């Protein structure tokens, strides 16, 4: 029988401890956050700092004000008694064995016998942590290794000790997966566990090889990033993000705990240039200078030969474009220094991952999951080998004199993943295919898709028939919407009605749902001076959104990550929304210099008017929301911005939302047709213009912001019309489209779009 967790204690209010406490509070659970007492008036200063860290607007660890109220602050001297009735206590104190062991003795003496106690350590084995502790303590002790930032990183490595009870592990697994939204990977109590062992190896190898090949940070990051399905930071950018000094400490820590014969030692030694940067305080983003440096509006990059900062220019090469379309094989088959660099790094990293089977884990999916959930890789190491081809990979390793891991050699004529009898299975060390089993309710479309064939597909999207429903998936760059994306939505609706399917779900298993309408498409129209073509595209966009709403079948949006701009307009027109707890929503087109024109202005105006039961107040709220490009970083924030309906739902674990969406199809009611609105007309429009002018004079708005704001005000108020003028839904849509085209013809908007595209910036930034 699994225990229930209703009250939690976290000891240590640093980055990780505060993050764990924040996510527990996000789940609606009371949590006490304790740290050492401080001198002076505020004895809880350290835990208070932890809470303040969670409220950072750039990386908010809390989803709502309610979550903040569930965090109780204290210190280990005055509030230790609050832990006595906790169901789970997570320790996240300094990585010193003596400190941890002393704390465990104190917890053992003061807490109830059923309290589960875990450590967030990734460097100290359980056998040492629990040395000298009674059996009753060891039986309820485990390691819960979270990744930073805790709210947003999906991975939790759950490590069992030799004496940990099965029910304790089951309780932690269930709670962390369902309540905290984590992808739980069970790990053996081996050095570095899985994610950091492979991830840090990859980063260190990529860094050392970049210096060996004499590549600049710009060059290395361009290839060791998106073209491989890795985060766009690459290696040097990731070092800056994590902290160059911290990465050096992590590498040193792994060097100390890994066996002497481990291949990691080939790349663990410090690089003199990097050590000098640390000594100079060039430690990355936290100090505003690392391998990259922002100087005003200009981005600089360090010259690895001189140490000087020079202008950073985005690398543009046909090989990069080819890799975006064809995948990793396009790069590793290239004979340039870039192709050789990536082959060198990938071959080393993938061999290292393969060498961990079966010694560290017998389940290769655990390694792939660890890298996808903990390091945001789109494909795990074994999925990448399948993409490359196992035989090709082994042959090239042998021809270059590299050692081939035994598990890899034994798999030479097979694939690591296949779908016999339409059941996705993974290869075991014994050579058998074992079906991949997930917790009840977990459904990853990235896995289900491998057992299906698309009903229809193009470069920007696909749709599949699954469990009696149509699943529409975008797969363009950043899932940006173009006419081909809309084709898939439209075709799925039409064909689903013909086939008598249950409904349509729009969902994908990528990092983001959709980051908006493709700016490349918009740029193509204005560079050809084809504004009739742009108007036709916007009309098609609007009509497809209305087709979603007017379909006889329920249409459900299940967004993860960013659904902003045009992507959010898709969400707005669904009959029901099942979102992830970390979904970011909003209409941010004003930052580009345009307005939402897929029905976003219309939907925002209707929703605020319905909520406030006043069209004038609704127009002002809509004017501010869209003009300021307001985004919601959680469903609770979205509620406050009228971005969700009362029946919309969310779940903490993104791997569960597709299953919830499928389960909710039959109970989903179709949205009602929009009735005309009575708008307040010219008087309110003039008030909006006055507001824009006042804030322009204060220096808060640029002249083009005023231009964009004027068009937003025109849509929301009805413009120069008389007060009380009736506006149909179509008339508001026509106004959206007209304003978008007007703005797209301005030099300022065109310059913004060109600059964003040429510098690799998208709306998601």
C-alpha cells in the first residue's frame, strides 16, 4: 500500500532546495522550507532568499500566488519540530557527508517512523549517506535527484538503496510523476547516475574537441545544437548558461567519483584558456560575460586565439540548412572540419552511452529518457544511433580504429527500437525486444507515432488516426505555422467528419506547441510586394480557425511549451484545451510590429467582454493584453488574462495530457457561435490614442509602438465608427486582417522581421 504525501519538508533553501519546495507548492501541497538560522532580525533570511529566488520573473519557480502561500519559511533551530509530521523530507544541503549524516540522525530522532527521507545529491552514494544509521531509517531512505530549474526540467532520477523498501520507492515514483509532473527514471546507485554521466561527457567532449579542431564558439554551437536535435545553446552557450566555473566543478566532481578506466577522464582535465576565463571572472551569463557577451544591442563572442570579444554573426551555411531537413546524417557524412568535429563528438558520446549497458542499466530507454528529459535532447543516444544506422556506425568506428562497446557490437544487425505487432519495443542486452511500458495514464505521442502511418503529411505537419481520433502534429521549425500547417488541420477535420471519427486533437511531443505564424512566410510576401497573397494567407488562417470551431466534431488543443502568437490563436479556437502546467500562452505579435490576425484579437475581445459583461471594459482589457504582448507562464496566470475557459484543464505532467485529451473527447461540447458585439466606437478609440501618446511622451513607447497600438485600438473599439455600432465576428476578423497588412507594409515592421530572422531570433524569445 503506497503512502500518501500531504505535508513535505525541504531542508536547504539554495537553488535546488527552493526549487523542490516551489514545485511541491505548485502541486498544491503544504511545504516547510528550512535553512540555517541567520544572525540579526530576520532569522529566516536564508529561506526567505530561497522564496525570493522562486519569484524571479525571468525564471518563475511558482505557478500562482496560491502556491506561494503554501510555502512556510523557517530555520533548522526554531522550526525543526514542524518536520515531525511530514510525510516526505527532501534534503538539499551542502555536499558534505558529515553535514548530511548529522542531519539524518537528527531527523531519525524527531520524525515519525513513516516519514520518507531523500537526498538530492548526485555525488555521494547511499551506502555512505546511511552508514551507521538504523535499518528502520535505511528502509525509508532514497535519492531524489532533481534537475535545475526544478519547475521546468522534466527529469527526476530516483535511486534506491540496498535496504530501501519497495513501497517507499513506489510512493516516491507515483507522487513525483503524477503530482510534481516529473519523468521518473530509476537509476542504480552508481557514480553520476545516468543523465549527468552521459550529458557532462557530451559537453566536455564537445568543448575539448572544439579547441582541438580550432572552431570558434559560433561555429561549434551552430552544429552541436539544433541540427543534432540538441538545445540551441550548443556547448559554449550551455557553459555560459550553467556557469563556466560551476561546469568546471561538476567535471571535477565526476572525475573524482568515476572509475579510473572510465572514458570520461579523457575529457575531464581543465583547458588552460577556460581556467584563465574563470580567474578573470568571465564565468558566463551570471556575470554578463563568458564565451558570449551582450554589449547594448550587440552580441559579442570571445576569440579563442586572442581572448578579445568580437562581433558575433550567426553562422549561415547550406550544410546547416541541409541538416535541419535531413537530420544528423547530413552532417556526419560531410568531409569538412564541421562534419569531422560532429562525428568525433557523437561517436565518442554514443559509444559512451552504449558502454553503460548492461553494467549501469539493462534498459536503454532509461538512458534515452534521461537525456531527453534532463538535457532536452529531442532524441536519446540510442535513437540517434538508429537514425545513423547501427551497421554504418559500427563500421565507421572500426575503420577509424575506435573500440566498439560490446552491447553495440551484439546489436549490429538490429535496431534498438522497433514496432513488432504495432507495439513499440526496445532491444535488451540479451537481444530480445521488450515492449516499452509506461505508467498508467502516460502517453507520449513521440512513441505512439512510431507505430502509426500518417493519414496525410507535408513538410510542416501531419495527422494520424489514433484511438478513433485524428491527432494533428506540427513539425516545422519552432512549429511555426504556414499554409501547409493549416492544410493539415483542415484536412484532418474534413476527413474525420467523413470517417466518423470521435474528434480532432492538435498536439505534439516537441519542446513547443507552436511559436507563431512563420515570419519567413510573411517576409516572403512583403519582399515580393505581394500583399494580396498575404491577405489570402491570412484569410485562409482565419477560415481554418473558424473551421475548427464550426466542425461537427469536437476539436481539442493539447499544448505543451510555448503556444504564442498564431500558435495561441489555434488554442483559442479549440472547443476544449488540455494544457501542460508549464504551458506559456499569449499573443505577442506587437513585439514584431503586427497584430494577431488569425482571430486572436477577436477571441480576446469576446472573452474579456463576456467575463466583464461590458464591451467597453472588455475593449480596454483586450487593448492592454495585446498591445503589451502579455504572456501567461502558467494556466493560473492564463485565467487572470481571460485566456482559458472555465472548463479547460491542465496537468503537471506533460506526458499525461494527450491521454486526458483522448478521454475527454466524448464529453466535450462544441463552442457556440459568436453573436455580434456592440462596440463603443470613436470616443473610446480617441481615449486609446491619447493613452498611447501620453506613454510615448514618457519614453515608454516608441513611435512604431504607437502605430501598432493605434491599429489594436481600432480593432478593439471599432475605430471611427459611432458608439453602439454592431460588429459581427467576421467584421472583426476583417479588421484584424486589414491592420496586419497595413503594418506589414511599414518599413519598421519589415526591418524588425528581417532582423529577427537574420539573427535567429523567434517570437519564443
